[in-house]
C-alpha cells in the first residue's frame, strides 16, 4: 500500500475496463479534428475518394503512434504526460498552397520531413526558454487556448462547418441535450461514471440521434476491413526550397502551441513541466512529424481539446491517453471501425466540446488567480495578449492581405496570443526600466 501511495496520479495505471472507457472518451474528443486536416488538404487538391480515405487512415495510424511516443516515451522522446497528438491546423494553408501549385503531395511530404527534423534540433533551445513562461504567461495562453476553441464547438453544435442544415434548431437542440446529459452525469452519477461524463453524453446523444435521422452509416459499408499505410505511398518526397521555408514557419508556430499545451497539462496534473521534459515533448513532436512525412500524413502537435478533457474529468493518468493512442492505431488499421466513429454527428460532439473547451479557459483563469495584479502592468499583458489572440478567431480574414508567412503565424490565435504574452512579459517585467510600482509615487509627486 505504501508503494501505491507514492505513485504520482500521472503514472497510475487504472483497471483495464476504465482504461478502455477513458481512452475511448479521448478518441471521440479529438476524432473530428484529427480527420479534418486530411479532408481539407485532400479536398483542396481534388483527390479521389479512395485517396482521401487512405489519407484519413494513415493520419489515424500516425496519430496513435505519435500519442504513444508522447505519453509513454522512450529515451529523450516524449513528455510522459496525458497528451493526445493530432495533425496541426497551422499547416493547412501552406500545405494547400504547396499541393495546388504544382508540388503535389510529394512536395508537401518533403517539407514536412524537413520541418520535423528542424523541430527535433530546436527542441533543446525551446526547453531553455521555459523561464519566460511564468504563471502570467501560461495562464494567459491557457485562457486563449480555451476561448479560441469555443468557436469549433459552436460550429459542431450547429451541424458542422459546411453542413446544408447548419444552424438548424434541431442541431442546436441535440447539442444542448448532450450538454445537459454531460452536466447531469458529472453532478449526480457515481464517481467512475462522472469521470466518463463526456463519453456518456456522446453515447446517449448518438442513441437519440439515430432515430431522428442525424446519422449516416453508409460509409461503414463502403470502408475496407483492413488498411495498412505504406511509406511514400504517393511517391518519393520532393524537397523544394519555398515549400520547406513555409513549413519551417509552421514548425515554429506548432512548437509555440505545443509549449502552451504541455505547460497547461502540467498545471492540470500537478506535474510541473521542466526545461528537459519540455524539450523531450517537443522532440517527440518532431519525430512524429517526420513519421507523418514518411507515412503519407502531415505535421503533428499536442491537441488542446484533450487538455480540456483532462481538466474536466480530473483523470490524470498518461496510460489512459496511451490506451487512446492504441485505439487510434486500431482505427488506422481497421478503416471500417474508423468509419463507425466518424458517423458520430457533429452536434453530439459540439455539446460535449462546449464543456471541454470551456474547462480549458477556466483552467487559465485559475492559473491567473495566482498572479499579482497590484501596482504593475500584468493586467495590460493579459488584456492585450487575449485581444491579439482573439482577433483572428473573431475576424478570420483580418490578415488576408498580409504575406503568407505572416498569416501562418498570426492566423493561429493560440500562437499569436502566446507570442504577444511572451513579448509583453519581457517588455514590462524583464527589461530594465522604470519599475511599475514606482509609477504611482511619481504621479503623486508631479501633482
């Protein structure tokens, strides 16, 4: 018993039954986002349905492998925290541009491989920058992550972006029903069931959605039983300078986002992320991105939506996320099983997403509660950082007339807000100059 008490919650291994339930909950929370990137890129390149299906199964397979590397870890790869990995949306615009201007998928994969190698090389540098992420910065970044994800949940609740019945009252009613089920289970159910409140809400929502015609299981019959992604399926990678440069910018953005996510999970689990472990986590991102380029998929990063799930359920075991990674590998090898999960309607995910993403934002506020806002400029740091982070979320086309590299960095509210918070914290709290607490005295003297 004494040995059990010494095990940190992050390293605890729950019973198999709980591992499966908690792991499935994580998979459902990130599935829609995971398959969105290959769908968007493949759709923009007008790939055939067979090639699109191949991209999705390859993505799910590498998602699972990347998650296992990150949360289980080996040698100096993996932060060993409950972190889910998935394709980054920051790379979508550059990849579409590369793929549709003559480079095709081989040019995309060449740039992805180089970007992954660059992330592995730069990981120790980012690890040493951790001292520039005090609670003022981390709390602000976590708040921005949560708030910037809420429109994603809103789109799901309305039926999913591009849906013909987007915004239909029945979609929002289903999302509201799932939200109420999640809240009810969390408040009144026994402890174990309360921890799988999101999974329960999705299962109940799906059961209600079927008779009302929300679901389409046609893709299940069309899907193959077994599918294996082979290296360089679409041809040998091509290394074009312009494509590599744009993907290196994406690499810096994803490293910044992943840093925020890792720190957020460290806060939620009670295991502080140190420079060495941050570098290990970023190095795992780089390795996963290289694997993505080899196995016909895209750059990988930590998924913020699952950070919210960790905070909401208070299940901190990294082995739960390892189980989720194993499930993703299965989905990647068994396309028919993946098609079943894909049939979950967007409004069902939206109702659950509102709780999860709101939890991330609330966790940021909890971190900021430890910050001293008296007689200093910390309030300005938070205010401006949140404003800059929310600008591309509220006005997606605000930077449409700027160069591509600028859009890659600033169109991500998370990276824009994170960079702003770091710079303003340096400006007001690290650089030499007039101290904030001296300002009131000088004002009184001048009066």
